C-alpha cells in the first residue's frame, strides 16, 4: 500500500499528547529507580508474575480451543510459563538473582562482540582497536561479577536503568515539543536530540513490524503492492527486508539512489567465518526494479520501502559519497559470473550472490581497505553502508543515535512519516502475491 503523508497527519496532535504522557510516565520510572529502586523492582517482580500467569493461561486456552491433535512439545511453552511463575513465586529472591544473571549475560554477549570487533579492527588496520579491547575486558569483568556473584548489585542495575529511562524520556519529550517550533529552530534542535533503543530491543523491531503487517492485512487495514516496478521512483529510497523467522527476521537495509540499489553483506561463501557472521564485505550495485523483484519473488521477502525527498545539494552529497565508496573497491566475480564469462552453465551456482547475478546481472565489489573490508553482522553490517551514505550531519536526513539496527531505521522512518513537513514522503509495503 502506498501511504502518503497527508493521510496520516490527521492524528498528529493526538499522537504528540499521547507521546508526552507516555514519556512522562517513563521519566517517573527513571526517577524512582534513583530514589526508591527497591520498590520499583518489587513492582517489576509482581508484574512479571502476573504477565507469566496470563501468558500461560492464554497459551492453555489456545491449546484447548484448538481441535488439532497435540504433541508433548506443544505443551512446553505452557509448562515453562507456569513453571517459572511458580518458581519465582515461591522463591522471590531467585527472581532478583535471575535479573542479575540476565543483565550479566547481556553484558557478556556485548563484550564478546567487542572482542570480535577488536580482531576485525586489528586485521583491517582501523583506528580504535585498543579502545575496543579495553571496553571488552571491562565488560567481561562486570559480566562475570553479575553472573557468578549476583548479590547486592541491584543498585548498579537500577542506576543504569534510571539513567536510560530519564534520558530517553527527556529527549523524546523534547522531540515532541520541538514539533511545535518554527521549521528552522526545529531542525537545529533535532540535530542534538535523539536516542536509540537498546540494541536487543531494536533488533526485535523488524519481526514485530512483520507480524503487525500480517495482522493489518488480515483485518483489511493495509494493502500490499505486489509489483516493485515504479514509474516515478524517488531519488532516494530506504528498503528494509523482513522475513518471519531465521537470521533474516532481524531485518536488512538497502539504499536506492537514482534507480540503483546499493546492498552490502557477507556474500562470498568462500570467505566466511563464525557461521557466516564474519567475512569479506561485498557491495552489490544493481538495477532497482529487478533487484526488488528478485527479493520478493525468489527470496519471498516482505519489503518496506520509504521514499525520501532530497534537495539538489543533498543529491550531490550522496553521489560524491557513492563515488568515494566505489573508489576503494575492486570488482569481484561471484560463481555465476565466472561461469557466465566462461560460457558455462550457471545452474549449479546457487549461493545468494550468484542468484542475484543470474536475475539482475548486478555488479559486485570488494573493498581493498578501510572499514567495510570485513563484514561483521554486529558492527560492520548492512546498516553501516546505509549510515555512511545517508545518516550524516551534512545531509540532516536520518537522526538516530547509539547502536543502529534495521529496527532503529523502521522506528525512525515510521515516526518521520507521521511528522508534518518530513522528508519521508511515502511508505510502500511489497510482498509476493499468493494465489
């Protein structure tokens, strides 16, 4: 469905009021984490017990209503919900230890990611490797402390949570208030005010949005566009790819500029490590329409496309960035292109890069130096190329701070679509037509 900004601006002021009320609530929670953090955690404990109980009951009701035969594995979610509820209900102290352990593992995972980043930075001779190593070591120490010595550290978690809630609320309220300001003042304020969701929450946004789309389609509240061919494409488009399950459910971001798609990923199957999460970075440059059609028809992806309006100066800046990017690349041939150039059959070439070449005759490049030489799913990923091209201060288009994920882009672009005089002028949802 193509959704213009005029259709969604009717409820703008109501949205602003709702946002301010919600963020005042978040601000109150943040303050309470500082002044009465023990009370806050008790409330969180009670809400967790209630939520798990209701979740278990809803799962049980769904099973009872279902007329299809059930296996033992179908009852595991219900048993898990009720089992954990009973456990923390009888032994509340274990809930607080569990919270420490969860935060500890979260910090540990981030420390491992930073250590892999350190390896990538060292291998590619990038600046900042020493800082990553120090941050990773500190993360390991804190994580081990929380996991294995979980007592009397609730105040540490409260401090972190309080700071985030307060900062998030203040920035979000300021964002809403600035929409009432004149345009020039609004743009100046926005440059300095933005906050990102925690990376794990932002990572879940694409899948949440995917299921939201499915729900709206079933209720006839959203229509789909089955044909990606556009006679009047915008100069700049941001495409976010979604799938229901698997690694691709975290989303993927591509940029289209002047009818060309720029897609970055770990597309060389001969140079991958860590289960495909680390390897040579490959930049695909393809015709917009055929690339999107391949993703929709052959890979069966749901694609959300956002059209962004540009000034002539902004177009020139993006074109210069693309030229500088390609200047650091050498052309790379996938298996299908090697077979094609040799006059051989491409039928046996089934990796992703080969499938794209067979369908789109896309050009592919590898980087000879710099930040994009090595792809790593948690840092130098598809979003990094998008950031380089369009999330810069000189363009003033995408205002997201912190760790940026496809989920961050969805959240920001959806918010911008609702704003008056936004550069995001249209959203289209593409999907394969089912017969």
